C-alpha cells in the first residue's frame, strides 16, 4: 500500500511540474487511468495512458471550439 501511495505522489508531482498548457486534460485522465490501472495491477501504465487520452480529448475540444468560434465571427 505504501508503494502505491509513493508512486501516486511521484506521478502527481511530475504532472504538477509540467507546463499548464501541456497538462490540460492530463490530470483528470491520469487520475482515472491510475485508478483503473491499479485495479488491473498496472497503475503507472494506466496513469500514463489516461494522461495521453485526456490530452487527446482536450485537444479535440479545443479544436472544435476554435472551429465553432470562427464560423460565428464571419457573420
């Protein structure tokens, strides 16, 4: 149990030190992925995959918002 807490603390510290622009979507995804990965016995891998997926989803939302905003400004 102590190992899990230490790993979680290290992951959170690494994510906290990352740039805020880079971490958008990553924190939430890493938390969910870490929990899911822990249940499967691979917490660190789950956190990394969750971070990547969260980042991808944040990029998709940003792109959709930019495209939606550009269409309204032409009117």
